């Protein structure tokens, strides 16, 4: 029961911190205003109006009784009541009271007036809406009726609206002030979240300056320290791989020169193949090291980039299904390298490839399908790890060190996207990339 209630409260509550804090501030103020209004309505409005209405009905009853008395002259009595009691009276000798169309039960004035009139008169009719400042009241008398026009301030307290304004205006003023302060307090958290998102996508950001409350500043300082440690680690990894790869090129070059002087063609062929394989491996190491390059983010047409990347292969095996004019904010060279790796991989193991690019909701979806041998389900997570190779079911892999899919995965994730490997309807592997824009 408590779990279900807790779950319901979580669904109803706003998700963002700003609105939750606003609710914490505004809810007590609004609740206090409602309580004050109810107390005021009960103690001041209803009780005061009840007393004023009872006095008015008493005056009307006194007028009717005096009118029945033959000692008083009727016209003088009407003028007397007009001067001293501030309401106009007309006697209609013939006629019936209008029918009551609909009682306004929600009006305190109508309810109080109806309640007091019932105690004094058997037949009556009144209208509080036709005139702005007057109440029209008809009282049955003999074959006709009295028609009273009474000012509304005789039954309502004129200071009530002013009092209601004074208790409502400060509440709204406090909520507006709270909005301004809460906006200033949540802005540092939003800035920290944006900086974290940009850093997570691999974008270059300037030194983050924490601001706001002490706890938010502490979180900002810790984020900045973490960012610097991660950048230092990535630079060390890239420099190490680049240094090793460059250092190994020198002995490889010497080996090539020495092979040129070897006369035995069989030995030369075998050693040349090994040297070429090592060169390909070194190139992949360098490519992996540069997959975290500090290239700047730009806005470019990703559809044209993929089309131009595919055209250079001049392959009839590749079929395109691409929406044009799809723009994306990212690092163009890294996206191009990612696509090259995936297309090379597909061309290596299949003879039919389909590349499709579309825009769905707030994501760019890139799919590469082939009819090759595919990748077993249990290996699909492993092939995205660096230096992992499958020795069966994907052909000869001697010239590969298992970095192609890993580089592509790093590029996609550095842009805040996802890469998913699944079965293709062509019978082979389907690589699906989702990039947010």
C-alpha cells in the first residue's frame, strides 16, 4: 500500500529541481492563504453579512407593518424610509411575483438574504445580478407587491474586497520573489549538468567555474578535478600509443631496406607479408590513439558526408537509402572515420550491403546491413572492446588487431549516441547507430 502511494506521489510530483523547490516554497504560502481566507470568510464575511442582512430585513418588515397602519400617510412613509434607510420603494397594487429561475447557491449574499427573508415573509422574490450596485426585492402584499431597490452595500462589507486584496497580493509577491531566487539557485546546477553533458560527448569545454551555494560549488570543483584527471589519462594513452607506433616505424623501415638485398624470393615474400601486416597494425594503433582527438564540433550535413564516404569505394554491392539535408553538430572527421571502419568491415565479409540514414524524433538513425556470416549473440558486446578478435565465422583476421568496431563505438559514444549490433534481414549483421541532435 505504502509503495503504491509512494509511486503515485513520485508520478504526480514535478521532475525538475526548480519546480520541486517552487512547490516547497509556494505550497505553504498558498495553504496559509486558503486557511486565512476561510477563517476570514467565516468570521468576518458571513457573520458580518448575516447581521447586516438581518437588520435590512427587519427594516423592510417594519416598513410593511407601518404601511398596514392606517395612521401613517403612505407617500410620506415611503419618502421617510428613502431618506433615513436609503432604499426606494414602490407599491404595485396588482401583479404577481416573477418566478425564480435558478437559485444562486454559490453566492453568500443570496444565501444569507434568502435565509433571513424566509423567517419574515411567506412570498418574496429578489434579483442581485441585474443591477451592479442595487438589489431588486419584491415582497408580496395583498393582490400586488412591494418593489424595493436596495444598495448592495447594505448587505455587504465594503472593506472585504480590500482585505482580500491585501492578503492575496503579498502571497503573489512572495512567490515571485521565490521564483527569482530559485532561478538563481538552480542555474549553477543546470550549468554543471550542461558542462557534464558536453564533456561526456567529447566536446572541448573551457575551464568550468563553479558558482551558487557551497554544496553546488563543491560538486563543481570535484567535476573540474575529475575532468582534468580524465583528460590527462586520455592524453597519456594517446601519447603512449602514438610514441610506440612511431618508434616501431623506424625498425620496420630498416627491415624493408634489408629485404631488398635478400635474393631468396620465398623468404622475401614471407617477411614482406609480415612487415606489411605489422604496418597495418601500427596504422590501426595510431587510428585508435587519435579517436579521442580534440577536433572542434561543427554543424555539417551528415547525409552528404556518408554519401561521399561511400562513393569513394565505387562498389555496386552498396545500396543507399538516405534522407538528404540531415544536419548534425559533431566532429566531422571522427564521424567519417567511424563510417569508413564500419563500411570496410561490411565489405570485407559480405557481398551485399545496405546503408540507410533517417531522422526519427530527436535522433539520427544510421543502419548498415550486410549478408555476411554475422556475429554470434554472445560475442556482440565483446567485439566493441579494444583488441578483441573473433577467429571464427568472420573470415581471415590476421591483418586486424580488433580495433575497427572499438574505434567506431568510441566515436559514437563520444557524441552521446548508441551503437547496437543485431541480426539483419539480409541474413548477416546489422549495425544501428543512434545520434542525438
